[in-house]
């Protein structure tokens, strides 16, 4: 499983997360709803990678950043195509 596949599966399996598709030029975006912690989401995603033996050998997670949008947070992975 690739990093991109793992992120997509994690988002599909996790309540309170959805894909942010309004700015695809920024890369893959995850919308973390206001009641959820984006830091906890990132920690849980890291655990998901470990549990599924996903390694970031191509450094696709490099440059990850967040933007606030009201009460929500968008986590962007610019090295992963939306």
C-alpha cells in the first residue's frame, strides 16, 4: 500500500474527516471538522501507517502543512496528487 492509498483509506474509515477538493493544486487535502483535533488526526494517521506497514520511502509526506478554515482545519500533503 502506498502512502496516498493509506491516507485515502484512513479518511474513508474515519468519522469527522473528508477530502478537501476545492484547491487540488495544493495537493491532497484532508478536512478535519471542528470537533476533531488535527494533531490527533496526524498521530492516528501515523499509527495507521505503522499498523499497515506503510513506509514513506519517496518522502511524500514532506512539506505537509495546515490551514484554518473557520472551526475546521485542512491538512495538505503537497507531494501527493489530489
